[in-house]
C-alpha cells in the first residue's frame, strides 16, 4: 500500500477549450479541446506523483469515458485502482472566453452508483496490505452514494491508524466532520455554508476553524481564500499565507494542486507551516496552466521562495 491513497467518488474527464465570446443560439467555433483526468482525489494523486510521492488513486470507472479516464491517468504514470461500475463516467466542460478572460464551467452530476459499487470503493482503500499513512477523500459524491460515505471512510481510517484528509462540501462535509478527520480543506464559500456565518475577516475565520477543532471535527483546518490567500489553523497555532501575484490562465485544479502539495509535504515529514508554503506555491502554479493541467514541479519550485508565511 502507498503512503498516500486518494478516493474520488465522482471522477471525470475534464474537457477544456476557448472561444472568442460566449453567446446564445449561434454556433460557437472553439479551439481544439484539451482532455485531462479530473475529480478532486484524482487531481491530488496526480500532484503527489509529480512531486515524487508514493500514491494510489482509487475511483469508480465505467463505460467508454471510464476507460479513457484510466488511460489518461496511466499516461501520467500515476498508479490507480479503478473500481468497475455499470454507469458511464462523466465529462465536465470548461470554456475560456478570450475577449473577457471569463471562465465558464459546466459540471455534470455523474453516474448513479449502486450500493454494491460504492461499498466496493469504500473497501478498496483498506482491502489488502498495510493501511496508508494518509487517505485523501476529495470531490463531490455522485447520485446513489450516501451523504455519510466520507464519514464511513473517516471511521475506517481512524480504526486503521490512517490520517484522513477531507475536501468536501455540504451534508457530506458536515457528516465527515462529525466523525472526525486529520485535516479538512474547505474554501471560504464552503466554510460559510458549514457555519452559517459571513466570515468576513481573519479573526472570524480563525474562530470558526478553532470551533471545528475543539469539537473534534479535525486536527487542522486549511481554509483557502482565493485571491486573499489561505489560512492553516491547528489547536494552538495558526498561519496565514497571502496570495501570490499571478495572472491566471485557468483556476480549474488550483485547489486540488494546493491540497496535493500540502499532503505530499506532510507525508514527507515537513512541518505544517512548510506544508502550507508548498500548498500555496502549487495552487499558484496551477493558475499558470490551461484546463486541468495542474501544477508543474518546476513552477512549484520557482514560486516556493516567494510564498510568505505569517504566524497568527
């Protein structure tokens, strides 16, 4: 078993293109499409692998798109374990409007999984060999998968002595925090929905993260704030990292790059604040790339010295 295992219950092939202007009715002549393997945990695994970490990506895959997804992941030399399902794996679609720089993202729901299919994914994480040191559950849940799926993963991880990292939203996020995880990475919108608060400043955000920790929901909270940077909060320590001055080509995959680099750094034995530094460098590096190309290691290394970490 690898140091890091990722589980992506709603993987996708991300199709990206660009057009001069998005408008109704007319046929829009786009540039050549780019196809990347996608879904939160798949992207995290791609980043961990690029940075030299030992990782295994687990995901359900079905139909022609599922086979193509597995081929695209294999092309990146990222070890994976697809779990066969009857439904067709989804595609997502991103269009850049070149005249304005606006990004339009169209997200499909994904195939409906049977109870046997989602249980097979749950069991695959701990099916054989020693348990992973880190288990990353990232992305949305497709139809048919219960809201407490990630909470079940959290319970299994705790029993196995595995540190679970969570990137989720809505009822699934709330259920998993009730079970308790090692690290949770909400963005600001997800944190606002979870707490019902506006969280307009750092003191409010820090207090909200500390409440999650005090309730046993997580040992650490990494709160991403878009162009305002990120916070990393532990029970007795906290750090802030301002955003780097990057002109984005695409924002798709920036959060996954952030989380992948953070988990890689933590698995490599680096301190939490150094993991935050890597996360910020990787998330910023992803902004430089089209589609879901994610961060490149050379860009991460170049940007790493520019990241400022402030203890709060």
